[in-house]
């Protein structure tokens, strides 16, 4: 493998990295001290009693059992998010067998250490179960910890793709950061119904112009096979992040499932995990891979691709698990200098398969390194700097190999060089004002909608918004204010169900925006949306002061969000108090009461871990 020679680091990248390092000095040092205390260079199984160890290998095949007895081979933990209901994770059914066979070839054993829950946000969108979605990340983190707590393992292979699953796996694995960890993707489904057509049918349904049969046919044509949904939402943003953070084998993010190349990459991930344990000469613990520079690379990758806004929560939480403190100022300041190099739906019409075919991750990483926008001098599970990740895998006559990624984009309507970007900035902005702090993604918002000033219409539920839309009450310039949607109010469900209605209003010429302390989907797009507003209304935040008819000004150019109410009146106005009792029961919500009570603010990750 040859490596990309990076340009000198951009001053803004260096500046933000240094302030993160300084801000994180104490928690990062404490984290590394804890990880050092957990590592002693011997198989963890050596600490187990004979009874402990016998339980651990009782069900193993005879050759594996002997190796586990003798403590002579590394033992790999498979932490899997497999289930049949989640299309992105269904291919994982086959992975443990592939991994066990590859591990034996590499002089190692492998065991499924545990499973983690993997809910599908596509199934739960707009349903009560979506109120468990964000907190499932913490459950996954804890489940990963339980899986690794047996002390049987020398490295972890994390099998996950989608929204909260990858962040949860990484947060959990970082608690065992003395172990190496390799993330093993499953790949996207083949391209289905074009995304523009899917969006058109959704909007027609919202307007009552087509029925449920037509809508279901459209959705089934989009989500039609095993593999990850092909739009660029949180799941595919996760895969991009694992690649630029050095936790994937190079180029493996968007290789299709159930293909010879995908199987070869899965086997290679197992062999690589066996090579980097403390029992060999290339020991590379996870705690050394995830650090300030790799976190900055992750933010840059997110901005350069117009990735999911959910990562203004998840990346914060993942970084904190490694003792690295980032905030929305870091995202916003980096966005000013990181160009947008990819247009993938909802930021364009192409899907991730088209992105991959146009040059994909190898081209993207190479361009960002050449522009001095990423740190090359980081650790990756490949054992080299990030330049070695600017490669693509292929099956040669001798088996799996890597070659140079394309030097030119195969389609500049999807993927562009840093010298000729879609826009000069990354399209993610921090908004500040008397309503609080919020994030807005503007990479898909046209210039005429970057500034919205209109009267507020205040709602406390998605259902109320949609009912008002159906009655024609929102057919005007309007800022829809959705409050009591934060972590402590109801678990911060995504509000993606509002997108067709708001897009319909915008398409009719109305000036429309959304302001909320909730989340939008990773597929949020053309309607300007100030989201993750903090402090949230349930905690007495100023969003609760907004009343119907207040003029709201959302200015994503200047980065402001204001209720244009005289200061004297605003300061005396009491915040609304909601009855949240309806959020407490049904669909398992009663099980998460402690999570809601103890959730961190959105800018601190919105969870409890």
C-alpha cells in the first residue's frame, strides 16, 4: 500500500485541535490512566479462575477449547447488532462463521461475546417507540460493556451500521480502550427507486393527492433488500466516520453485502484484529486510535460530506467517552473552512452507491489530506497514518488487495475535488440568540431560504403540526416551533415526519422554517431547521417563552436565532410548562424514566453515558 502525502495542516484545523486538546487535558489524562491500569500485556483470561475459564470455553469447538485453555492464542470478541428486522444488520447473520474461520487461519479464536439492541428508526419514525431511539445508544454502550466484561478477550470486532448502534458500540468499547477494536461494516443495499421520486410521492401523500397504496409501493421500492438504506443519513454517516477515524479497514464502508469482496474484507478484519492484540508485536489499543486528532478528522469528514446532524450529538458523546471534550463551536468553526465535496441525497439526487462508484471514501480522504484539512499523523487499525486509508480494496488473482483510489472523480455532480467544491463551507452552522443555541444544516438549503423571518406557530407534538397542516392553517409564511421534544421531555425523537408537510409549504412559495429542541432525521434537507435547541423547553429553556405570533428570525448566514420581542417583555415572560405524562408509558417508555430524568443537554451528547 502506498500512502498519500498530505499538505501542511490548515491553520484552522490546527487551532481547533489545539483548543480541544487544551480543553480535554484533564479528562483525557484520566481516561488514559484508567486504560493503562486495565492493560497488563497478558491475555485477560489469565486473571480468571479455573471455574471462570471453564465456563467461558465450555461450548467452544475442541481445537478452540484447547487454545483457550493454553492461553496461547488471542481470543476475539464479536459484539454484534445482528437482527432480521433491520435491513442494514441482516447480513451480519453470516459474519460470526466468517470471522471464526479467519481467526483460526490467523492463529486466534473468536466468540460472539454478546448482542446489542438495534432498533430501526425507519420503522419507529413518528411512532411512540421513537422516544426510545436516542437512549438506545446508551443501552448499546452498556450492552457492549457487558459483553466485554467477561475478561475473556484480547480484541473486539464490532458489528454495527445504523444510527445509534455504531456510536453506542464505540462508547462501550472505549470503556475497554486497552483492547484493540475493529469495526466491521455490512454494506449498502442496491440502489432502488430514485430518491427524487421517493420524495415526490411523500409530498403528494402529505398533500392528500395520492393514497397509502401508492406511498407504500414507493417506500418498498426504496427500501427493498438486505443492506443499509442508500440515502446519506446517520447510518451511512456512521460508516464514513469509522473510515476517517481509522476504525475500518480502508475502503470497506460502502462495499455491497453478500459479495466476495465484502466477505474477504470481513475475514481480513478478523485477521487484522488478531495481529494488533497485546500478544503480538503490533499492539494498538482503541484508546490510542480515538484521540483529539481523530475526532477532528471525524468532524471534518462529516462537514465535507454534508453528513447527519445527529452527529452533533453522537460525536460529542463518542469523544467524551475517550476523554475528549468537543462542542458546537468546534463544528461551526471547522465548517467555515471545510468545503462541501459530496452531494448525496438529501443534499443531492445520488445515493451512497453512486458516491462509492464516483471515487468514494478513498478519493474523499485523499482530497482532504491534500488540502491540509485532515490530520494524517494518526493511528488507524491498519497501523499507519490516514493516508493509507485513501485506498480502495479489490480482489486480485492473489486475493484481497488494496490499490490507489481514483485520482479524479468519476462524476463531479456527486463528488468533487477540494479545489472545486460544491460550496466553500461545510454547511453546518451554530445559531445563537435569545431562544438558545441550536444547530442548522444548510448544505441542502437554497440561498433564498437561508434567512427566514416569519410569525411563530407553537406546537407541542408532531401530530398537532400535521393536523394544523391538513386544516390549511400553515399555508402562509410561518416558523413552526416544536417544543418539549428534548432528551428530558420525551427522549428527543426525530421529527422526520414533518419534512413532507413543511417541504410542501415551501414548494408553494411560503417562507417556512422549523425551530425545535428535538432532532430531525439524518435525512433532513431543504427546509431550514434550527434543531437540538438547548437549553430544552422541559428544563425551563427560553424556547418555552415563544408564543403564537411572535416574529422569529432565523439567520443561518450570521448564525443567529431570535424571537423579535422587546427585551423587557421577553425577560418577564414566563416559560410554558407542559404536561409530559403522556410520554411516560407505552412502547416501553416507562423503562426509560431514569434516562429522561438524567439526560445530558443536547450539546453534551443528550445521553447518560
